[in-house]
C-alpha cells in the first residue's frame, strides 16, 4: 500500500511540472504565412525547431515580424541601440544555423 501511495504522489507531483503552454510557434506561422514559394510545412517546421533551440520566445516573437515587414529587420540591423545590436547578433546566428540545418 505504501508503494502505491508513494507512486500516486510521485505521479501527481510530476503532473504539476508539465508545462501548460505550448512552445512558441511564431516563426513557423510567420514562415507559412509569407508569400515565399519555398515556404513548406517541413521547411518552416525545421526553422521553428532551430528557433526553439537558439532564440528566446521574445526573440522569436520579435523576429517573426520580419516575415511581414522586412524593413523592420533592416531598421533593427542599422540601429545604434545596444539592445538592438545584441538581438541582431542572436537573430543572425539563428539564421545561419537554420540555413545550415534546414537547407
């Protein structure tokens, strides 16, 4: 009986640590909604997978906007703000990694 109770307790505790929110999916959705012919489900899924490993959710959300508004990427890249520079370096690294893995 002790083993059963202990097992149920462990199971209940394990359930408490299951994330209730799905991982960010902003990059994949933006990729699929873009008007690029090469934007396939497989390619966009691969790019999202790389984003999940290399970018924060905030970076993903910010970068997903580039698919709709490429000029905003250029504006951030040319910005003098140090926070934009740090973001751009992360975004550039993500892009290089995605290209190497997904192409």
